């Protein structure tokens, strides 16, 4: 979620609008492999998720495409995560393997090690605090993953978990039966004080608005234009395992496990840098627990800093707009050279958004999808800086006009996207506007820390 446009009428949003007008690649794919034959292993990274891990497992039990293995990697939990997971898996005969660590080492080593130690075609990552709301989530992501060899990751729409969502899942027969046979199991989240409950409520409201705009609008436009988003949403994503293994084999000798402050953003950039695509589906959903609003600054820093760090590592991808003429010349040759046209016409395997693979091609010509991180990097730096300048220079009138106009546009778009709940979305959008602007200004802290790492301390030990 690192490329979130804080201003709704932003370069990223405009790019998505152009994509919606442009429409998708009309090539009908002709996959070389049948997705039905793909072997899937699910990896569940978990740290103190006793209240959530059973919900994750129950959603896997319901999937129309079942995994071969379910590997729960407990990252040093101090609660009953493993005990609850084993109880549920044993009761329902699920193929659960538990890997227990003495102390936390992070999610990055988990993804890396399982890509090397298992031989599945697809490595499906499901965070311990996330459950798949759609019973065909794995089937649909794997199906789309196998539409072409250029697709490296696939995820659905991720929504914040509301308390009523948790209650609905806990009341499912499989979980209700577990609770009856094991009365010692408690899956309810601690209620805490009224202040904590307010924090959680505001978190869900804010994330609901943010995720709706980002995934139902911005990502849709990017998918139609480029056939890819910058990075998958890492809490419920299907990867081509061999691509992930190759990725770690390439970068581990250089960076070790210190990729960036958010592993899925680095992975997404690295895959795009190779010419692969990260796709998002609109017809399947998952729910993920979100941190309380008081912890929002830390999450903003993790996402935004990881995005900037990935831009630093993959500068060739970020420079794609400046290599537009080279790409246009190549496409012109492909269109007008009879020999090349003949080769293209005789291809038995067709794939939408086809492009050459390899980092060398990225360095030489960039990637069409490179426009996405370029626009996002521009607005991430320019927008909060512009607001700060107006505040410092006390340009109150243009500042107020800018904020009001942007709020009206953003609330209007969010209301239009929220079918069946437009009036509610209207009031929530207005209520959440101060939080959105506060998040934007906090990004100045992220930019300052990144600049310090880059040019003052030389610190490159970026790790979640």
C-alpha cells in the first residue's frame, strides 16, 4: 500500500484515469500451463496471533483449491498461537506443519526459506492476522497467475477487519465447534479502555476509505493501463515460487535479509525490474487486522520509507518515463518490420502486456509500468513539501482553497465508489479528512529520515 496518493486529484490518480479511458490490452492470453495442475503451498507468518490464526486456517479449509501443505512459521510468539492452530488443524484434518522460532527474525526470512525448502509451483503467503473472505481466493489468484509467464504475483482486494466481521467468522460452524470442544480457547480481542476502542473504530473507518479509493480506483486504472501494480498487498498474495527463489538468490548476497522496511514492496519492485507483473483481482477479497490509529505513524513510516528505499535500489525502473522514446522506437520497429511482424504472428503462446524480461532491458529502455512509481515518488515528496511551504509562508488563503477543493473531489469520488453505502461514505470521508492530511504531513518525517540515511549516516540496514 506504499503508493497511496494522499491527494485524490494527484498524478497517480490522473494516471489511473487515463488507464481507465485507455482500456486493457486486448490480447487474448493463451497460457502454456494449466493452472489446475499448479501445486500450492500456503505459508502463514505469525507472531502472537492466537486471536486470529484460527480464522486464517478456517478460511483456508473452505478454499475451493486446497493447498498441498500449510506451513505455520511462528516467529517467536509468547502466546498460544501454535496450540490454537494445531487444535483446529487436528480437528479438521488439515496438513499443518509448524516451524517454531525462539525469537523473532522477521517475515523476509520466512518467505525466502520456504521458497527454497519447498518445491511448490505457487507460494501463497497468508499473514496470521488475515483471513480469506472469498472461498475461491486461492483458485482465482492462481488462475490469473497462470495467464502468462510474465505474471509473478497475484492478490485480491484487502479490507480492514471490523469487529462484526470477526464475530461473523467466529460464529462459523467449524470455529464454533472448536470452541465447544476446547472451551479454554479464547478468540476474542481484548476490548481495552474506551480510548482503545475509539482508536480501533477510527482505524477501520480511515482504512475503509483509503483502501476503497486505492484498490477500487487507483489500482484498477493501473491494471488496465499497464497490466500491473507496483507491488502486491503482501498479507494475502500468491507468488510464483521459482521467481521468488531467484529473487532472493540474486539479492541475498548483496543485501542479506535487509531488503527494505516492508518486504512486499521491495519484492514488487524487484519483480517489476525483471519485467514481471504484479496483478490485483477485484472479484476476491480478504480481511486483515489493522493497527490502532495511535500506531498509524509507525505504519506510514514503514510503507513510505520502504517505497523510497525501493526507488533508490531500482532507479532504472524509476527512470522509465525518461526512456519513453527508446520504447516507442522499438515498438515502431516491431510494427513496421515484416520479419518481426511475422515472428509475432506465428507465436503459439500469447500473453497480454508481453515485454522482454531482464534487468538489462529495464536499464536500457525502462518499463511502461515505471510511470507508476515515478508519479508516486513525485507526489510523495512534492505534495507535503508544498503544504509545508504554504504554512511557513503563511499563505493561508491558497492553502484553505486547496484543502477544501481537494476534500470535495476526494469525498465525491469515494462516495461514487461506495455502492450501497454512499451516504455513510460521504460522512466518513469528511470525518477522515483531517487524518489523511495529518498522514500527508507526517511523510515529511519519513522523507527527512530517508535523506539522513542516504546522505548523512550512510545507513542501509533497512529491514522490517
